[in-house]
C-alpha cells in the first residue's frame, strides 16, 4: 500500500478518534445559526412582499400619499418585530422523543437540548453544545440502521430517555440548591458529569457505526494498490 493511501486511512481514523474521545471543535451549534438564517429570510420575504404590494397599489390604483407611506412603514416594522420574536420552529416535546423515528431522533434531541440551554450552568452549556454537534455527526450514519436493531435501541435509550431525564431532574431542583453540595457533590456537578458520560457514549456509538466504513476504505485502498500498482507500474 502506498504512503498516500496509508495517510488517508490514518486521517480517517484520527477523525473517529476525535469523535469518540476527543474534543469537538466549536461551541455554538450550527442549528442555532440555521434558525437565525431562516428567521432573517422570513423577515426579508415579508418586508419585500409588503413593499411590492405598496408599489403595485401606488402604480395601479392610487398614489399612497404621506399616510399611505406611513402605513407601509408601520406594516414593515410590525412584520419585522413579529417574525423576529415568533418561534422559527415548533418546540420539541420531550415526550415525543421516546417515539420519534430513530433516523431523525438525533436532530430532534439536539433541538430539544438547545432549548434547555438558558437553564443550564455555563460548564454544562459547553458540554450540551458538544453533544449537539456529536448528534449532528451521528445523524447521517443512521440511514442504514434498522429501526428495531440494537444500535437503534441503544440510541433511543441514551438520547431519547436518559438525556432528557437527566436534564429534567436537574431542572426540578430549586435554583438556590443547585450549587449546594449533598453527599459530596452539587446538582451542578452531577449534571455536568452525566452530560459528559452521555457525550462519550454518543462518540463511541458513532465510532462503532463508522467502523465498517473505515474497514471498507482500508480494504479498498489495499485492493487498488494490488490491482494497479502491484507490478510497480502506474495505472493508465
């Protein structure tokens, strides 16, 4: 096998090592940026529609006049404010996570967890964001996973039940008590350690699901080496 093929396989394994046990780059979930983008597009579309309607009315029916222009400005302002505060997506109900199709479960769980960020302490927010990113990485791998298979059951238990239960248990603790130690640990630290364990488990599941693809990549590289460079000649 050539050094180039070895390097490609090594890079793939390094990526999986970072997924399973290392850090995930960035702390702001991409879905939050997408939500802002969708909101801005809706605002722009609504404002453009109002302005276009005003132009058509002024050209085909009657001039708008000062009062008409003021009305258009107020309509644009009202539409902008309304769409800015109106939820871009319907919130995910935690009860629905238990029955959600496993192929969309990572995305739904990540959305639900994103909505819990205001309640979480700062260190837990960082870990929650990493969990969201790991779920983004995991999601495409579930296309070939059987809905009733062991991997699906493990994922459903982990992110459809255990993760929401952990966060909800923390949320029921009164805020003044979350930093007070009980049996040597505070609710904040319990939450943080639980989230870290869940993050690690998601990474390990991702690595197991990707193991077949990594092995196939390695086998394909070796096959190409034997077929096209086994005799020391360059492929045509």
